[in-house]
C-alpha cells in the first residue's frame, strides 16, 4: 500500500490525474493564481492523494504550477507584459537556432561526414541519408506541424503547438537546447488558451514552412521561417494576452486573497 515504486497501475492513475488537471488549468476552471489543495483535488476528482501529487509535480515541472514551501501549489499567474516580452525575446534567440540545427543535421555532410559518399547506394547506410531526415522523422515533423481544426478545443491547439516546437527542438540534436525551449514554452500554455480560432490556420501554414525547410535541408531558410513564425506568433499571442488580462472570466473564489 505504501510502496513508492511506480507500478503500471499507479502510473496510469497519475497520467489520468495529470490530464484532468491540465485540462482544468487550460480552461481556467483552475484559474491563474488559484491555490490548490491536494486533499481537495483528491476528493473532487475521486483519486487518492498519490496520483494527484505526481500529477502536480509534473505540472510544476512544465511550468504550469508553482510550488511554495508553506503554501503548496498554485496555478501560475498569467505573465506580466514585461515577462511576456522577455519570454518571446528568449524564444527568438533559441528557437530559430534549433530549427537551423535541425536542418543542418539532415545534411549528409553533418550526419555522416565523407563516409556516405564512399559507400555505394543500396548498402543500407546510404538510404538513411540520401534525402536528409529519415522518413519516420520527417513524417513525424510534418504531422506535428499540423494544427487541429479551428473549431476544436483550444487545449488541443495548445498541445499541438507545443508538440511542434518541442519536435523541432528535439531534432536540433542538443538536449540542452531542447530542454530550455520546452521549459520556456510551457509558460505560454496559459496564453494559448485565449488564442482566436483564426490564428490556428495561420499557425499551421507557418509551421509547415519551418518543417519544409528542415526536411529540405535548408538551414538558413529554416532559421528564417522559425523567426517569422515567432514574430507573427508574438503578435497573435499579444492580442490573446491583452484579452486574457482584461476579461478575467472566472469569479474569484472566496479564499483567493493570497492571489499574490
Ligand atoms: Zn508555433
């Protein structure tokens, strides 16, 4: 009963709790700044405390929750205007670079220096490289570039957008870069929830431009396409950001005074 190792069954419960909590955060049912009680959530969602704890820790690592020594978990507040600008500036430094590296990785010179040229085609090794990324990676990238239909849940959009940026980051081949990007990206989750449906189609077009350049092994074009996407995305997010700050949709719960 008190075993601490993660049994498969427990994992599943923690996953379920994670998905449920994340969706409530993204829908602002758990509002920015709200204080979370493990006991309360466990009762409300009909889980035991262990999966709830695991789910909260995971959401904290993604930057959606903050944990303070005595007061426990709170939903991260929406970013201030200055933090928002700062965040985008850092993304602009890192993500075009990641796209560029992903495109460079696909080039034969970098993947298999000089070696491939000396190996006759059909030898197994060569087919990996003949056209940049292996087909499976290229397909995964293209799939990640797609965004859900405009009418679908905003949560789906936020997840799809994050998935694309994380996929590009992972293809950069730098674990550190990928980690930094993932972490930054999480802070935008809350804002993506306010994105207008029109933006979703634009996002897909821009994502596909990045993916095409990576698959086409064009490092500079990939870098530029990612930069353009972030610039456009910054404008869209800013509009969503303003809306989020002016239309505080959820009524304040009684004990929201520690809203910080
Ligand atoms: Zn995007």
